[in-house]
C-alpha cells in the first residue's frame, strides 16, 4: 500500500511549453485516482514520472513519505499494468504470473510457486493456472496482468489507457474487473484515460489535466454536481 504525493511537479521537454506544469496531488493509501484530460494534456508524462520512466524537471515526488525523484523505477515499489498483449500466448497463466520472479532470479521454485498461487487466489484465478491466455476471458487476462504486479509486491498499480484499443464490449468487461479487483485488494491505483465515462465511474477521485495543468481534483460526485 502506498501514499503518493506530488508537490509542484514540472516536466519540460526542451525549451517548449511544459508538458506538466506545477501539479500538486496527494493520492492517499488505497485510493483509486483517475487522470483524465484531452490528448497531449500531460497524463502519460505524469504517470511516467511517478513510475520513474521519465525524469522530473522540478518539484518533489514522495512515496510513503520518502523522496522518490532520484529512485530507480524498480526501487519505487510501483507497477505499471500493461494491456493483455503483454501476456505470453505460449505460456500458462502460472508461467505468465511467475515471469517477473523468474527474471529477477532471486527466489527459489518453492517460493515462486507460493507467491504465484497466493496472487492467483486473490485474483480468483486459482482454477485457471494451467490455461493459456487464449482460453481466458478478457477480464481474466486483465487479472493475470495484475497478478504479475502483485507477485512483485507492488504497492501501487499504474494503468496507462489500458482499454483504449479494445472494442466496447471487452472494454466494459475489463473496466468492471479492474474496479472490482482494486476494491478487493485495496491497492493504491493511478489510472490514465481520456474517456469521460471511465473517469466518472471508475475511481474515488478524478484529476483533470489541461495543457499540463491540474484543473480539478475531486470525487466524481463533486465534479458531477458542479
Ligand atoms: P497525454 O498522455 O495527456 O496525451 P503526454 O504526456 O503524452 O499527454 O504529452 C504531453 C505533452 O508533452 C505533449 O505536448 C507531447 O507532445 C509532449 N511530449 C510527450 N513526450 C515527449 C517527449 N518524449 N519529447 C518531447 N515532447 C513530449
Ligand atoms: P501517449 O500519449 O499514449 O504516451 P504518444 O503517441 O503521445 O502516446 O507518445 C508515444 C511516445 O512518443 C512516448 O514515448 C512519448 O514520450 C513520445 N512522444 C510524444 N510526443 C512527443 C514529442 N512531441 N516529441 C518526442 N517524443 C514524443
């Protein structure tokens, strides 16, 4: 579980207009926050700075009270959850979830099995460990992707427009899965979308970005009432 705090964050690429300009945001432990805004408003840049894929030009990022600006991505304890195309079609669910642990090479087979089974159970995938991704529903595939983050003990999930390439039916299914699992696990989540419906239905809070600036940060209900 993680509290993520952004204080006056700025990102400049070259000398142009800042991609992210003076954004302050407090994401409480366990909260589900949606970053919404038009294309080019800085959502992806902000997410990438949080996870450590992009340097912060100015301002401070803290994770659980510790300054994280200079921390390597793997030391931040956060996990990007990629879309289902990131699953390996020839591997079983078990092997897909175990993949990051095998890559890290610091756990024995017993411990890997224990972690994968525990994650699968939390995600209601325990019955499907020997299946291949092609034989899962879209929602189940989404949960396998989340399983990969869980086995690495991620303190927060970060999603970057996870549903943008999917058809409407699958999108609805995945949206439901993500919301359901986030509530069940209580993991802090930051979710980027340009879809207003997703923004208004999915999260506890919505951060609205425009031209790199934070326009609003409130619950969907508060935004709706305006
Ligand atoms: P969004 O995710 O809201 O679509 P981005 O964060 O991708 O917005 O982009 C914000 C602004 O920063 C845009 O003007 C974009 O062109 C610019 N930008 C993003 N990445 C880079 C980069 N690597 N180099 C230069 N400009 C970039
Ligand atoms: P997204 O907004 O979903 O991140 P984009 O298509 O805007 O997707 O960006 C894809 C990649 O290109 C990203 O790595 C981004 O940082 C980079 N990028 C975006 N805008 C620019 C830009 N103006 N100059 C250089 N790189 C850019």
